[in-house]
C-alpha cells in the first residue's frame, strides 16, 4: 500500500453523493460543530479529518480523510493495522462523509433561491459519527452549556473510556463502557452535571438492547416516528432531537432552534422572527427545510 506522511493509503472514495451530485469536502468537514469533537480532529486549512475508530475487541485504528486525486478523497490509516481491517475502515470513512445520501433534490430547489444558490455546488452534506449513539451522546453534551464545557465533557469520555489505537489516540467508547462507568465518573470526572444521569441511563438502555439507536437510520421509518423515538430518550428535547435528525440521520426537514440559530437568523435577516415565521420562510424547501435553514445560517463558515 502507498505510504503517506504518518500513515498509509488504503483507498480512495469518489466525491459524489447518492444521486451523483457534487460533494464539497471543505463544507462537509465544517458542516457542524459536533463533528469536530473528539475523537474527530478537523484541519480546515489542510482539508483533512482524522478520527479514531473502534474495531471491537478493545482495538481501534486512526484514519485520515484528505483530498485525493481530482474528484476523490483519499483515506489513510495511521499506525499499523491488520489488512483485514482495511476495507472496514474504508467503508466507515464513506459513512462518516455520508456519501450515500442523495441531495440532488435539494440542489434543484436551492438553485432557484438567490440566498441559497451557492449551496448547489455541493454544500449541505453533514459529517456524522460511526454510530447514532455517539452523535446522541455528543449532542446531549451541547445542551445548556458553553462550548468549552462540551469539549471538556466529550474529551474526558473519550480519553478515559475509549479503546486505544496503536498511535495512542482513543476511539469513542461503546455504550457498554459508559454504562459501567457509574454515576461518580459522570459527576466527578466528566463533570456532566444534570446530564450525567441521562447519559448513564441512555448508555445502559443501549447496552442492554432496550433502545436500538442504529435502527433510526432505517429509511423505512417516517420523520414523525423518528422524532418521537428521539424525544423519548433521556436528556433529548426538541433541540437535540432536531440536531440529531439533521446531522446524524440525514433527515433534513426539522429546523434546529436554539440560542445560536435564532439570533443568528435575526442578524442575517435584519430583524427578529418567530419560530413559526422562520418555518414559513423555509417551507418551500419541503423535506429539506431544516437543511436550507442551517445552510442559510452557516454560509460564512467556509470562504467561498
């Protein structure tokens, strides 16, 4: 296999979505803040993502996703890795970039809107975690706190409970590891506050098979059903449910309303608006209303 700086190339992936539409890699890597939390490490200047993935049996490997030849991304594995795991890592990289999602329908709508026509060149694909469980845990850690607290909580969970890779970095831990960590860990080490009991209960329910979060990625489930299941989870309210639906599940209708999106919209729009007023503004995007709203807010996250 081809050697690269700090790793070896295991393959390339075409930068095309499920409908053959273009994929803007820099905007995918900068699609939302949760995507930058450990074990993910995004370098906007280099256009790379590094993350450590659990392989089971206490093993983990770190990969790097970077620009490859024209129209492709390259995937490197950092440190030694058994060849049997190489294909698994490449498949996971594809899942992380959400390349199977078809956004061509959204681009057709965006192209007709002056405020979102720029997005039709490949924006809007959300970077996701390997599991819905990881995305839900991280999203709960964003609720009612400063971003620095979110980083602290997630970093502690990963460094204390995650499986180590040969390069020394750690993967996000499975639900079973969080379930046995105990209340004291979330209270004293993670300092999760009220979130601790929710995270412990969620991890226990997932580890015991009471809750199957990966089932939520089943396209056969309706949006209302998925929303209902998310809202039934401990620590998940309307904001967290909408965030998980858009960023982890690729369900783009629900608008994310929180203490950042509302004032940001008011600033860009030139005046405040009610949630219903914002919903009316993006209603024409149908199943992509939430995505259109998010892109309207985050255009300046990446230089055109």
